[in-house]
C-alpha cells in the first residue's frame, strides 16, 4: 500500500465529511489547514443548527425549483465559522467553491483551495 499525498489525504477527509451533509441536493465537505498542514476544521454543508434537515422526502424549495436559493450553509462557510480565519493556509473542498464562498475565502489568510479538479490560487 502506498502512502497518500497530503493533498489526497485531506481531500479524502473532505469527501468523508461530505457524507454527513444535510442537503438533499448536494453534499460537500471542506477541510481547513494551517501552514504546517494541521487541521483547523472539517465541515460539511447543511441546514442551520436546529433546522429540519432537507431530505428527498421533505426537501427545501431549491430541490424542486432551480430558481430558488438553497437554504443550506455551505461547507466552506461552516469551516470559516469554526476556525480562526487568520490561521487558514489552505482549504480542501470536494468541489469548486461558489462565487460567494470564494469571496469569503479571499477575506481570510488562505493561499489556495484544493479540489479534486486542481488548485485554485486565492
């Protein structure tokens, strides 16, 4: 067995975190690390604390209406809520962040975002 690279390892942690997502439309995971590669936060997307989970049987309006806004808090946003934004060096996300999340990430000390498709320099 070969040892995974740090990027592969962190992306796998983000993928596993995404399985906890409480959005029926999409599951996304994110991991923030400092400049030593130490994990600051691992999060997933989902409904706000205390809100009812979005399921296939009982979805939010965004699952049925392509023009409706998803009610889930994005994984990247959850990461930023749970760690010091001035300590983030890199973020690993299971897919390319949306424009709003990229704006939030750009407002931190994060230098790059790693997705399965490659690196995004912030």
